[in-house]
C-alpha cells in the first residue's frame, strides 16, 4: 500500500503531539529494543520465600506496565539471577551488567551480600536498586557516597518503631527485658537499637538475658528454657526466618507467652506461619512496609493482594512491596527524565538525578528517595488479633509511620542520632 | 530447680533427635564405610513428607491422636528410597573417601531442589499436632508430652538397634560384614543385600527423626545442612561407626548446647566444638570408636 506524503505528515504530527503530552513516549533511539531489568534475588535457602515474594511482585508490575506500553514506550524484559553468597552474587551482577547488558539491576535481600556488592555497583557504574539488606554496620566504610546505588530504608527502622510503640503501649508495665535475636548484624543492631531507645526515654529496664540463635536453628527448646529461667516481663525478638514460628510454637508450649509482653518487629516476614494456635493476641507485631490486610490500603495494593492470593494461594509480605517500590520508582524516574528531554530516551545519569526526591505510590503506601540514595517508606506495626478469617494472626490496633520518623537523616551516625532524635511517641 | 529441669529436658530432646540421625550415619559407616552426608537430607525429607502424610491422613478423618504413630509410619514408608540410592553409591565403594563425600554432597543439593520443587521455598509446618497430647506442668516446670514421646521413641530405637545388632543372627551377620567384608562374602553372606538393607535402615532412622521432629519445628530447605553438621560432631565425639558412641555423643552435644545457651549464650557453638577438638586431640577415634591402625 502506498503512503501519501499527507498521511505520513499527519501521523508524524500525531505521534509528536502524543509524545509531548507525556502520555505515550516515543524515544528517538531504540524504541523497539526492550528495556532489560536484571533481578538478583534468593530463590533457595533461608531467604527463598521473601525472594519469591519480591520476584512475584516485580513480575506482576512488569505484566501491568507492558500491557500499558512498558516504560517510556519500551517493553520490559526481566533477567532473573540468584542472590546467594556475596562472591557468587557479585559474579552474577557482573554477568547481568556486562553480558546481559541490563539497563538497571534490582533486588538483594541479604545485608552481607548488599555490603559486598555496593563497591562493585559503584565501580561498574550500573544503576542498582536494593530491595532490602541495609543494616547500619559497614555502610559508611564500604559505600560512603553512592552515585549508582539506591538502598532501601535502614533495617533498624522496624526496631525503632517497635521501641516507640513499646513505650507508648507499655511504659511502666515492664522492667525485666529479654532478647532472642538472630546472630548477625540485623539481630544484634535491632536489639541494641531497642535498648538505646529505652535509654533515650529513660525507661527503667534491666536486660536479664540475650539469646543469639544462629539463623535457621530449628530446635529452640533450650533457648526457650533459658528465657523462661530469666523470667522477663518483656521479650524483644527480631527473629524473622523459619525459626520465628518455631520459636513461637515452642515458647507457647513452655508457657512463655502467657503474661509476657512480646515485641516482634520483623514477624511480618513469616506472617502466614504465625498461627493463632500458638501466637497470642496483643503481641506487638511488625509488618514493615506491607500489611496485606490493611483496611486503609490503596486500590493498587488491594488489587495486588487479591492477585497474589488467587495466583499463589498465599498472602504477600513486605519484600513484595520493596520490589514493587524499586520498579515503580525506576519507571517513574525514567518517564519523568524522558519527558524532560522531550521524549528522548534519558541517560543513566538523567535517571539517577531524577530518582532523587522522587515520590511514588508503592503497595504499602508512599515511598520516596532521599538525596543520599536511601529510601523513605511507610511502616505498619500493631497488636495482634485472632479476630479474622485466617488461621494466622493479623493486626487489631495498628499504627502507620513514615520512615522520616524512624531513620537517621543523611550523613548522621545512627547511634548518635538515637540519643538526640525528636521521636514522636 | 524447675529452670534446671526445663533446660535438662530441652537438652535431652535435642539429643534424642540428634541420636536418630547420627545412628543412621553410624550404621552406614560402620558396615559400608561410607560417610553419608545425605543423612541430613533424609532427615529433611522425613520432615516434609511427614507434613504431607499427616495432612492427607487428617483429610481422611484419622484421629489427631494417631499423629505420632502416623509420623513414624511415614518415616518408615520413605525407606523405599534407600535401595536405589544405595545402588548409586556402589560406584564409589572402595574408592577414595573424597568421591563418597562429593557424591553424597551432590545428593544433599539435589534433595534441596526436590524439596523446593515439591513443597516450595516457604518453610512448611505442622501446627496442629504439637500440643495435641497436652503439656505437663508442675510449678514453673512445663514440657509438652510430645517432646517426651520423641525422647521415648529415641530410647526405644536405641534399645531396639542394640538388641538387633547384638542378639539376632542378622545383627551378627551385619557386624561380621562390618568387621571383614571379604571374609563375610567368602562365608556366603550376600554383602550387596546387606549393604542395601543397612543403607535403607540408616535412611529410615533419618526420615523418622525428621518426621518426628516436624510438629515441634518446621521443615525448611536448609534443615538438612544445619543438622548434618551437628550429627558429625556427635559422630566425632562418640566414635565413627559406634552405636553406643552415637547415643553418648548425642547426649553430650544436646546437654552442652542446652546449658551453654543458658549460661553462656555467646559460646553455644564454641562449647560443642571445644569438646570435639578435645576428643580429636586426646582420643582421636572418639569415646567409643576403635582406632584405625
């Protein structure tokens, strides 16, 4: 069929107008070339379940975006690689960047892997967005001023929120405190942060025992016996892998949960395994940045939870939100930067610069990127209830806090910040 | 006093499960001279399959009170995996130990993928079973009856294995084969059959241990590796190939772990491996092992 000059000009004008309106993007280069996003997430081992949560949320988002034309007019292709040991993950990251030529890398759950990978990201100059794995230890030394790396909220946010809620709900109702936390930087820092906040508010307390089971310990009967022997008024625990429901089950059997106040900031990672049978009501329970049953959730979140339930017969936890936030903010940054360039595909530097200060609606609520490339997100914690249609606990009373209230400002030292921060209780 | 009793029972419970896995390891090494790293995978398989078995049994209307025997049956049923795996291991009999270790470690990794494929990456639990038999409470002392039943099952297994090996003709044949394979074969013993049976028995001890422990814990992809390391500590302390050694070694590891968790929580692992190192230095063959000339 012959195309007349008039038809051609009309079509070109229409495309130009649509581009300028910002609704449909027509990048000058590589419009037909798919946008490749590399995902590094654990699919085996102790973090396999959250890894799957993140991957599923990313796939859901990509399916939706592709149905709407992709990101700035380019369809998205995912290249998924395994997050495992730091060494192997670094090799897979290099493969994604050098061989697969991905436009952006997203993922990472482990702090150890995240710390080791950080300098490699900077050296490779490849835009990378972490889902999780950002405890305080070693960050300043290893990744002081990242340019290409965007990291999730500080892992200690949930401990700070739990500490504040403990004071709000139970001030004056406990003295003896016990801890059972995983024996690595996350568990150690969370317990230390909890105690630091109690000190900050001059809460009288006495730590009677601190237990540090290795991650994945499945027989915690001796730890439960040790906690019971210490007779604490309150137990703080950031257990979050498969050992968490095991602990609850064994603690319940030993009568440890009766009359003891329980503060579990990270329990939401295993929320569907926290069965009513052994998880009491009134326990302080953290869902981090995604509470699947939040009655105030956005229609986007409700749609996602319904899809997740229908597809996987399961309910998502916060790693799904972290992954969604990563891809949603990348999409928003690319499209904003492309719009600023009149529809031309933006450079990686343009995208990075646009990410800073950008705010998007994630599954768990609002999220944004700070100038130091650390995320701010919305956190949910509250007291457990059995009044629901599930066989596991959900939240009765709960609170929502934005992480600007929970994490140190850019450049500050976390432990010094706790001593002077103006917390709202 | 109640605290002491709680810790003691916790330690003995851990020792009971460790004994079952270590006993399988000992039996296989004692007779076949194979260091079977996959014993941890049998333990994990027992846990996963136990959950599925009980879920189906519950759907069929089996009384919850039959959960414990049901789990034991599910562990025994898994014995069918023993002969084909033993058949595969024949290729490394008599070869360097590194071949055996590599092959059995490959089995560990393969099993992990099978678990992920069949049961998914999420930890699986059997929640309704643990407290069905009740809890014994006296003052501050409390222990779930289920834990006591698992301890009893381990004691019965230890006694049964001892009687089988010492007092039955088949046990004598097994010991004779362990002692001198060629001589046993020359005397008409079907060594291949013996190996197959021993390996299956070792696997059943592991799968039964996993099935028994799952109501108190959860089945997860890493449980195989986690447990096999402790089982090897038991074997080093007790002596490779010795059933009495497995029993005493499991008790030592279980109790040291329990008391160090209470009094020196930071030193839980160190305390166990200090004993392991001491045994390796002062009694390299283990407390009940025979030194290799």
